[in-house]
C-alpha cells in the first residue's frame, strides 16, 4: 500500500525543495480517518510553506497543502464511514500535520466536514480555504446587520482567491460590490463575477490625510490590510462593518480610533484555521446554496503536484487570478 506526495525539504539556506515521491502507507501521520484525496488547492499560506516554510513548518520532510477534499477510505471515527465525501480546511494541516499534496491523507475525524451534496470534491477545492473564508466574511457582515439596501460593499484584493469568491457571493445575494484591484486587466473578469464597480487600487494606496473621509461603503471585506485597510476604514458609513481576513500588505495599518467611536464601526476578525465545527458546517452549507457555482468555475485553473513549486512564488507576488485546483493524481 502506497501513495504519491509532494515531499518538501528545507535546506540550510531556508529554501524549500520539493519532489514527487511514492511513499508506503506507514509514512502517513497519526489519525483516525484515512482519506483518498482527489483534489487540493493553492493558498497564500501554501506559497509560504513551498518557498521558505514561512516559519509554519516545524519538522521536515513535510507534505504541504492546507486544504483537501476526497473520499473516506478507512475510518475509526464513528462520524465517518468509507465512501463519505469530505473536505478539510485548516487545523494547522499542511503546516504541523501532513496535508493535501498527496493522494492519501490521515487526519483526525474532528477536522473533517461532510461535503454538501451540491458541491463535488473538485468544486470544494475551487472554493477551498479562500472561499470558506469569504463566506465567513459575508456571514460576519450579515450578523452585524449589513444589508444590500444599505449601500456598497468594498472588497480589497478582489482578483485574488478570497476576493474573487467574496465578489461572487455578495453579488448573488444582491449587494452592490466595489472590487478593488491593482490589476486593471482583470476588470472584465470581476464584472463577470458580479462586481458593480471596479476600483483601481491606486485610490487606496495613500494613507488617509485625516481620520475620517467621506462616507461611502456600508461594509468592507479586506484581504490586504496595511494602508488600504486604513483608507477603506475611514470611508465606512455610520454603523458599518469590516470583515478582515488577510495581511498581504503586512499586519499593521496607519489607522485611527475615530472611525470606531464616531461612526460606530465594527471590525470582525475572521479566522478560518481553528474555528469550531458549527460555524464551519454553516459556512459550507451556505456555500452550497449562495455561491454561484457556474461563476466559480470561471475563477479556476488546474495544476498537478509537479506544478506547485513553480506556482508558489507567483501566488506570493499576487500574480495568480482566482483559484488553483490541484489534481493530486496528476
């Protein structure tokens, strides 16, 4: 019994190398469910693991991939049986625990979610952590009371994985979406996803010259942080809300407390890694009903295990549009 995997090793210079290898099943880590993996995907965090480890991996050799979808092969967990279609996002899988860049994964059943009937394993990885995070952002805005009639929603980093799916979900739900991107060539792509307005990122790259700017947006999905978040925050309407989930521009921002206390703004931090089961299941059920799957397909490109080392630097540079589905059997 064996499986194929992209096996990563880190050299003395901290650079990571990877080769596709065939390994015996006894190399699989501890867990009570073995999954025959159909697909994985490529996220920003995966790019870090594949290039330098990103400080996320503690033991080498390693198998990355923070997402996986497939079919239960064997199970010692009462909640799952062979044949179940499942998805896994987070729980430090692909970082501290071997992940989805392999044809088999052994994991804790507590980390798995049964896929809604409407979502295939391939589409589950077209969604991946990016789409699951997008849905959590939308749910946070809804919980705050942000409604379509309240005004525009700004999505930063809109052409990326999280941003693309957030645009599509929000548009389907009836929101007017302003898609901010530094790639003007992606305007047609974002419009097809449902964006009402395309904003050049240049409009958000200067720190606000005062703590409050003219009110424009009812809500914000921020995947970038930094100056862009500060400037967007200063333009939120009274009682608006921001769902923040990314830090491509770094963890700090040149902001002020005034939007919070003068405009009653709320900021919701979105963690997709260690979130408890109930909101995970709710998010995946919502993805099955509220994500336009036909639009999702237009965001997807496909790769095999041997393509990942070349794609990793590109996702870190923001050069990949939408989502990459990894067919681990290629």
